[in-house]
C-alpha cells in the first residue's frame, strides 16, 4: 500500500467514527470512568451504522465488527467524556483525534479494516478542515517513517508543507482510488499533477518565513483609549497575565524577552476542537532560541478574537511549540499603539 492510500483512508473513515453515538445511551467506559453503554450494544449499533454508511458511499468496504470493536476497546477508554461530548456535539471528532496518542490508536483501527475500491472518488466537499488536517498528519507520519525517504531533505517542516499541498490537490481534482494506486507511476496523473508540483513548491520556496505583528488600529476592538491589565505575581519569578483566544482562557507568563505569544500543543488541540483554529489559519514555521539556548521550531498561526483586559485583538500571529510554555512575548504588545509596565502596582497598561 502506498502512503497516499493510507492517507486518504484516514480522510474518509474518520467520518465513520461514532456513527451511531449521537447520545450517551451505551455503557462503554471513557477514560474518566463514565459509562456510555455495554460493549455488545455499542459494537452492534456501530456495526449497523457502518453498514448503512457503507451502502451510501460507492467504493467503500468496511470490516464493520472488527473496526467498531477496535475503537470501542482501544479508543473510547482513552478519551475523557467531556472531550467526547464536545466533539460529538460540534461534529468534530477529527479535531479530537489530532491528539498524538488518539491518532496512533485510530490509525491502528483503520489498518486492515477499511478498504477502498477502484471506483471510489475523493471529494473535498465530504471533508471538514479538521478531517484534512488529520489527513496531513497521517501523510507526514508516513513520510517520516518511510526508510526510503530518510534523508536530509525530509524534515517535519518539509513533510508538512508537502502533505498540505498534496492532500489539497488530491481532494480538489476528483481523483479515483485507481489513480491513487498509480501515484508512483511517472506517466500517471497523480505523479505528474500532485507529486511533482508539490515537491517543486518545496524547492521554489527556500526563503525563511518571518512572522510580524504590527500596530493596525482596526485590529484592536475596545471603547476606551487605554486598558489597565492586572498582572499576577508568579511567586517572585515575573508575572502572569490572563489571555483568552477565541474564548479559550489561559494564564501566560509575561516575558518581553520572548518574541511572540506562544501556546503549546494541548492548547492548540482545544482551539481546534472549539473551531477557533482551522486549516487556513496555519502559516509557515519560525525558529526560536529558548532561554537554555536550545533551538526549537514553532508552527505559526494567525488568530482573531484574542482577549486581553478590555481589548479584543484580531489578525495576531502566534507560535505553537511542542510541550512549550505559555508565553506572552513582545510582538503581541507590538499590536498596540504603545504599552507600559507598572511593576510596582502589577499593571500592564495598553494603549489603543
């Protein structure tokens, strides 16, 4: 099976997870011990739903019982009930599965239990932004785990850029599964219309991408000309400041020595589940030097509805770092006309 086959199985069948789970009428236990149904009833209902869905979409073959049993026994016990409930309510299971541990289990459940036939046609209209991001994640994993592709060219960044390009093209040009099986044929459509153009883009764009937050009056929403933001004493180790992104509230370490507003992967996942982050928010990469002189690469995203004090800030570029600290850096403050720090009274003064 080629990496493209694995990737696009991912896109299609994330939609089949929890097909019959529109309410907590079962008793299978979640990670936090909440019972949502008996195993027998859960798998039975899931199997019926999978069979019904399989009949609706041409070119799909599912080993319904094994597939449903796998996520009943392995996936559900690793999901907290509140995360599951939110994802089901918002129809965003794909966003939930972006968590690395759940993603690995999900891919194991797909293996050997889901098959596409030659006449299946891939269409973007069937997939949400979260589905596509999940597919990109799968594509990256396939590339980085392929021993034949282990060279200096393929890094996490180049793989992500390539996969984003390839998945987008695969879903917008009406390719069939038969086309997909010929992805390594140099005379085939996939090779010439997807693989080559996406690899070419990587070579064409070698200039480092530098994010920039600048003061734009219209990006700041608030009635008053200034806002006094209360800071929290971090046990003598600086201050913390309360900031919410799309309604997701966090306490950030106030650090003017840091470059940008920085979040970690757990916060990113919550923003994805809430629908605050979508595929179009994702920009390029940027390199940071941490306080311990370690270099790390951050995924940069553009977000709106960032609340601090009495102001809401739009068009803000922030960074995402694996297992990073939550930092409020200087470029966030650069979005304002000016700012002042009153350390004695623990107040950050922002001017609109």
